[in-house]
C-alpha cells in the first residue's frame, strides 16, 4: 500500500513562507545596520561635540576674561566643524580673587534627516588669579635713560604711603650699569637709592620678574585689552602697522582706537609703536616704542617693549617699565637708538595705590582647580 499521496499546491505556500522568512531576515538586517549606522553617527556627533566643548573650554581658560564688575559672561567660538558657547559665572569673590565655574557647550551641525545637531557640555571650576607686579622704581628701564635738561623728576617715594602697600621707598630709576646718562640725571632722581644700577642688561633681566614673553604672545597674550565696552571679553587693540614692535599675527583683540573713557581702569594694548596724545589711567602695554608729547598724565602702570621718548610735561603716577624686549632676547646698544630719552618736564612718581588700581582693572587668565572637571554639565 502506498502511504505517500500527491499533495498538489504544497510547493507554492512553502516558497512563500521561505520568501517571508528571508524578507524578514533582510529587513531585520537592514534595520540592524541602520541602527548601527545611527549609533555610529550619534557617537561620532557626540565625540565631535565633546571636542568642540573641550576646545572652547581650553580657549577661554587660556585668554578669557571677566571684566571688573562682571559676575558672568558668554563667549562664542567657531572652530572647523563646529562651535562652542562658553559661559562663566562667578560663584564668590572679587574680580582678582574669585572662584568661577566655566561651562562650554560644544555643537556639531546636523547632517540631514535622522542626523540631528549634536551637543555636549563640559565644565571646569577655576580661580581668577590676582594680578601682581614687581615694582623696583618709579621708572625701571632695561635699556637705560638719558636725561636732557634740568627739569622733571624721578621719585621713588610712595605717594600713597601705607594706604595700598608697604610704604617702602623704591628707587627713583632702576637701570643697567653705565646706561644712565645726561648731566642732570643724578640731580633729578630721589629714592632708595636714587638710581639703582643692576648690572649688565642681561644681569638686570634675570632680576625682572615679569613674563613679557607671555604678555606679548601674539597667539594667546597673558594680558588682554579691556578698553572698549563693546567687547565684553577682549577690548580693541591700538594697532600701528609698519612700526617697531608690530605683529600682524597678534590675536589679543580687534584693531581699534583708544578707550572712550577710563572709568574702569582699562588695560590698553598698543601693537607696535605710538604717540600718547591724551591722558589716561590703567595699564598701558606698548609692544614697541612710546612717545610722549604735550601735557599727558597717566595714573597706573606703563609697560613698554622698547623705549620712551618724553618731550612733554605732566605726571606719571604709578610705575613705568621700559626696554622689556630685552627679556625676549633683544640686545641693547649704548646709543639713542635704544635708550629712553627724558627731554621734557614730566614727573615720574611711584604710587602704590595707582599701581594697585590699575592691576585690579587688568584681567588675567584662570587657574583650573584640581579634580573639578565635569562632563555633561547641565545648562539651564
């Protein structure tokens, strides 16, 4: 007896069933591949956004600022492939001695349907370090001083007494051996000592505790301009192309004019050499030479890479340092090419309160606190 019988129509359902299983498998494979691609895209986006956030944090830590009177600030950065928005908030303290939290939100633009914009936020607690400056004299010159005429004065006595400092009298002038000239220079200086000879220019440079290289670093200057209220994080820089000391790569701020007011003791940076034709106060940083004419007064600190040529009247209250480019390896010749000239009737007078006020207005970078970096910081 034949137990097998013909089953007409069996092949077609079986084929359909097999095709269904194969189709489901292919769909599942494509779905899984798509999910894997989406996961990879998400990871790539998150990694890119994390890189943008870290870049923004590093950029702000390097040169970002909180201006006097500010308790918070926002700075936007654009990098190849993305952007970063950095927010800094003061937790407590004053401008020059405070604890802050700096958050950086990195963003990578989306890539079409299914690829939304990626964002990642990191944060760092940091301290804003107080600005300090070594003051050796009312005028410290690493390139020497030549005094013409029996007028003017270099006074190392602290006009502020003990109100802002130790009340200790500084030298009237501090400079290298043999680089004080002019028949009246000995008569026009007072202090302890009246003229402080500090050895050769290199020996004197070794005793100067000022990081001029960092201050004038064109990529990330340690001290930035803060003179223009339109720039909350970096003020306009007075640019003087084709002059001694000018650096076209300087990135410490946009080229612009002098401050419109000096109410907040601004930091003024001159990229190159210039003439000071008005009075002011704060920190004045000149990478090249500075010429004084007329009746200019300045309260605070003046730092000059090259020399000063002073032909006018007026009073400089605070402290002046010239010839700082010696700290960057420049040589000094015993000639009027390098030596500062005091031709006018201006009075250079040390005043610790003026120095303190100017430095309080200057903005420095931030020092990260150990073990306080945070990933996925919440912004609200």
